[in-house]
C-alpha cells in the first residue's frame, strides 16, 4: 500500500485504529518501519514494546488529527495505562508509507478545568 504525503494523516489514523482500537498486532508489520525511532522515555526503539498485550481495561480514543509534510499530529485519550486517563498529542514522522519516528506529550486528564471545557473530545 503506497501513500503520498497528502495521505499521511489517513495512514496514521488507519495504523492507530488497527493497533490500539482493533488490537491487531499485525498492523505493526504493515504500518511501522522495522527501525522505528521512539522518543518516549518509557519505550525503546523498534516495535517490540508495542507488540505486548494491552493492559486489561485499555482504551484508545482518537480526536483531532492534522498533518504537515511528513509529520502527523494526533490528539488522543489513553485509558488503562495510569490511574487516570492520559491526554496525548502523538507526533509521527511518516516516510514511504511507514511510521518511522514518534514523539508524544502526555498529561493526566483533569475533570475540573478553569474554562469548564473538557481536555479531550473524540471526533
């Protein structure tokens, strides 16, 4: 499956849906590069850390997604990794139809915000 730059957001959406929502570990072979570079301090490079069983009660919800060149930004909610859900912005670099690099910013979800608006709204 070949993707052009304009389809990188679609590629990332498909990859995250397959792995985290449908729990299809074979998605790692289809969408992730074998030499995947990881900038999350709790994960090593490659896809081995993503191949393990997801924790009981794990849930991933995808929100806004945007792309700029070879980078795709995804706003999401991860439930089941920490005592409270984590709100994330995941940043992926895509090359030749494969996810080759990842950064993220994570923070616990707060129910009470100064604005009264939620930190995350699924799309």
